[in-house]
C-alpha cells in the first residue's frame, strides 16, 4: 500500500472508533461492559468488528491475516474497555473526578495504539 493509502486507512480506523465508541454505543452497552462475557460488552465488540470489516476489505487484507486482525482487535478492544470500566466501578470514579478523565484518556490512547499496530502490520 502507498503511504497515502496507509494514512487513509488509519483515518478510517479513527472514524470507525468514533462511530463504535460514541455514535453507536448506548446505555445497555455502557452499563454492562464491565461484566466479563455479558451480551452488552459482546455487542459493543460486534459493532466494532462490523465497522472494521470494510476497512480490512478496502485495504486488501485477506486470509489468515484478515481473521487474525479482526479477532485480535476485538479481544484487545474488549479487554481495554473491560479493564477501564472495572477500575472506574471499583473506585467509584465518575466524570467529576480527575482520575476518570485520566483513565478515559489512557483508554482512548490504547485504542489508537491498537489501530497504529494494525496499520503497521498491514504495511509490513
């Protein structure tokens, strides 16, 4: 892929993330993501996977790499959110607490690092 195509792919992952984490997320998902294996958390990951599919297809990813990226991203994304939500719940941090925002920022940074790794793997 060209450098421009890789940058566009990274931008696509960022748009996908906003859609999956903000636009398409609802109270049911948010209330249940901290419960490991709960359908709310699984729904969140299914949304992200569905949004990743067209990006991988557009990038020409296929075969084993296609499924490795799709499943790998789902597992990593799920556990980043699950960990954050459990920490917030355990300490009772909410939007008025500084720690809530620190942890939310770290959560978002880890998701973006995941997309950098995916694009790097595709580039290689």
